[in-house]
């Protein structure tokens, strides 16, 4: 249970870091880049704690990759107006299916 909590926190902090990274790329403010690095550090600390609580490396890393990819996609599309092609939407659908198979 604790491993799942820290895996969730990993995804949340990584998503916050992604927002700061995108803002840094748009505005070039050093503090935005520093904030991104801080949240990446916090996120990776959560990953270490998750592993310490016996999270399986292969499954945990796969869940993280798919869930973080979906989170970044939502941030990009909804927050920054980025667009996807039909093929990319198909990839998103496959990612959702993969996440479902990994979690359930």
C-alpha cells in the first residue's frame, strides 16, 4: 500500500516538474528551471521510497512511464494547447489499455 502511495506521489511531483520545465522553456526564467529540478528530485526520492517499500521494479517503472506519459499529454493538450495526430491518439489509447493491464 505504501509503495502505491509513493508511486502516486512520484507521478504527481513529476507532473509538477514537467509544468515548471515547460514554463522555463517558454519564459527562460532561471527560477522556473530550478523549481523543475527541485520537483524532479522530490519525485525521484518518492521512487526510491517506493522501491524500499517493495514496489516491483518492472511493474512500478512501467506504471510510472505510462501514467506519467498520460499526465504529460493532458498537461500539454489542455494546459498548452498542443495537438495530437490520429496516430498519436491511437498510441494514447494503447497506453491506457497498457496501464489497465498493469494495474488490474
